[in-house]
C-alpha cells in the first residue's frame, strides 16, 4: 500500500510503502528486514516492522492428524489427494506455536479459482462448499475425538 503527499498538485515531502511480508515459520522478522534492505540497497530508504512476532517452530506432521484428515477427505471428497501445505496467510496458530502448542489448520472448502475474494469487502464462498466443509470438519473432529 502506497501513501504520499497531501494534495494532487504538490510533490510529496514524505512517502511510505507498506509491504505485507509472509514470513516462514523458521525465518525471523529481522531476517526479512535485512533481506529487504539488501534488495533495495538505498540508504535513504528506512525499513521498519509494524509487528515483531515470531511464528514459533513448525508443527510436527503427526500420523494421527494426517490419518484423520485423509479419512475425512476420502469420505467427503473421494479421490482428492491430501497434501500438506503452508498457507500464505497467518493465523492465530502462530501464538499457540510460539507457546509450544502444535497447531494445524485444516479446511474442507473448495473455491472457484476464478473468483477468489479472500478478505475483500465481498468475500464469499459457495453454499455447497460451505456445507461440504462443515461435514468434512465434523468428520475430522469425530475421528480425532473417538478413543482408539
């Protein structure tokens, strides 16, 4: 997001650029700032962080959780492979991981790839996808909560 100046017909005395960086769990915010300084390589540009959060250590890939997700996926979405990913956004899970609590984000929603509106004023998803996701999550929780 760029900002600068006070009027359309005047040169700005100051300008700012806010860059939303997605930091990997194993990277520190300082590493990102150092990298940006190296890439920009301009002593007149000053980079500061609006937040100083650490994401904690990555959560281990647990067989019981992956198994429950795979079973629920096969039930709700037969033939769709289960692939672990790291999403591009941050969640409240970063605070739990920082406290040493393994955290996993799982969703059973499908989106129209030509109509992605995450965090927009008109964010939405299909009704069918919403209900499929609810059923999927119910099955994941039920599998994990059922004594073996």
